[in-house]
């Protein structure tokens, strides 16, 4: 399998660090305006400069999403032009854009920053791709409605230097490349999907009602209703060879609205398989994070939807993030920040870069600031002391998330 770039989401600084830590070649993020995920924390000007510095120090590129629909007022001198210049000064590597005016402006005010065409542009043919390339676009993020055969055909018909990127994992929209009007229609213009504020009504439970009588027409449903608009999540980790053969240069993981554990787990899984690991253990790993039923989207020409499940499945819960780790006599001692309740004597799974997930036992006593306690609640700092037998595990823990191996944690006396 030829090399493909792994592009991971970063809705905030912690997610960015997890993406970098677990093997992303590049991250994509947004400032406080003009990105398609306005509900995320996103990055202020100061945070963006910090993020770029951190990513570049680890050899990771930073792509900034500027992919909402653009209004006339966005092009005022102190609006988008100033923002693009600010991003260029921070050292970002690429803009992700779908608006022709924004692309033209970026080439004018930030000529040293690459422009990648957003999936919002719904580019599905070579003639359109070459037209965008003529405007200075270096990479096309392909429309999510394309099959592998269509991608391969496009790859054959465009210049080799034009890069192709595809969404390989995560949520999908019941609208052409995310151009949905449903959220704004139902919730008002302030919740427009095309301006980054989607309320995800396609994931609500719906009923079909006959207009004259008000009678409700039964559809395939569970106890919550029918999900006639709800799409399955994409998971292509077991088809990476086919994506490479079709000519994809970069794999994008969806999830800028997801937490740091999701980013760590999904990035880790795709990194391992891209580096040659067998796919089967990592299929199981991806079942542990928050997700809807998986599918291959349109890639294999068999798009599916989620007909009867409102909630996301989640098999594991993040309990702590390791802040530091050092020698402690014959063993090791780790300082962690708790994210969920954790009890002494519990077992947890550790995620570390370059290694498979593994189970470790939390010490009998968890001791913040020298006190012995039986359990810890979120946001508390803990000292976790391990025996020499677990030294190899703890030696590489810094920055890694811990998760419970079972939501019903057993306490071993």
C-alpha cells in the first residue's frame, strides 16, 4: 500500500495534542469564525499560533477550515482578509475552502499558504478539479458521494500533482457533501448547517403524518421513532488498500466536535493499520468509541442509513489523562488528571503511541498530595504508583488517555 497522509480533527488544543501524539501527519482545525463546526471550542488568534508551533515542532502540518458559505460582509477589510493574513502570520500550512471568492482572496493575501478545496464544493469530476487547480488549489477534498471507481477515474484524468483527499471515518450528512437546509428551516437561520451551526435534525426521531386527518403513518421504527433521515457513520479502516489504489493521497478523519479520547483512539487505530498492522484488532478498537452503526458510505456503491437508533454507541469511558511519569524506586509513578470517577483497584486500558492498547491495574491507593483515598472524581490530580512489573507500561504513558475496561468497574481488594 502506497503512503497516504493521515489527517486528524482538532476541535481544541487537547484534541490537537492527542492527534499529534498518536500519529497524525496533519491536523485540521478552525478559528472562532468561518469554520463548519461553530459548536467546538476552536482556536483564538493566540491559541492558533500556539497550535501551529506545537504541531510544527512535531513535524505535523496544520490545515485551517474556512469553509462556510461566504456573505458579502465577510469580505470587509477587517473581516476575512485580516483573518487570512493572521493565519498566514501564524504559519498555517493550508486553508480548506469551498467558496470561489474566499479562494481568490486567499491567493491574494496569503499566497504562501496552500489552498485545499473543501468537500463543501462537491467536486466530483476532473474538469471541475482542473478548473480549481487553475485557481491555485493544490488538493481536492472529494465529495463524500463518490465511489472508489469514480475516484479512480478522476485520478486518471487529473494532473499527478493535484492531491486527492477523502473522508475515511466518521459522521456523514444526509445532504450533498453537507449542503443541508433542514437545520436552518426547522431551527431558524442561526442554526444553519452551511454556517457551521447544524442542529443535526437528520438524527432526530421522525413520524410521517397524514395532513388532513393528522393520522400518524407507521414506519420501520424502534421505541424512539423512525430515523428515515439518519445516516450511518463511515469506517474505511478495512479498505485502506482500495483507497490507495484508487489514488487517494490523504485520509481525513471526521470529528472536530468530538473529544480528545475519540481523536486519540481513532487516530491511533488508523495509524497502526497504515503502518502495516493487521486490521482486525483495530476494528474492535473503533467499536469502543462513540459512534453510530458503521458503513462504507458511498465508496462501495452501497450507501446505508441508520433506521432505528437514536443514541451513539459507546463501550468505553475516558477516566484520566496522564500528565507526567517518572521513576519511583524500582517502579514508576504517574500523575493523572481524572475525567470520570475512578476507584482504587480498578483496571484500566492504556493507549500509547506505537503500541497496542493494554490493560493495567490502578494502585490500591490513589493518593493526591500524599493522602490515601479510595476513589477520585473528575478534575482531581492523582498519583498512580506501579510495581516494577508494570514499568514498561508506565514508561511511555505521558500524554496518554486511560479508559475503563468496563463501565461497571470492579474493585479488587
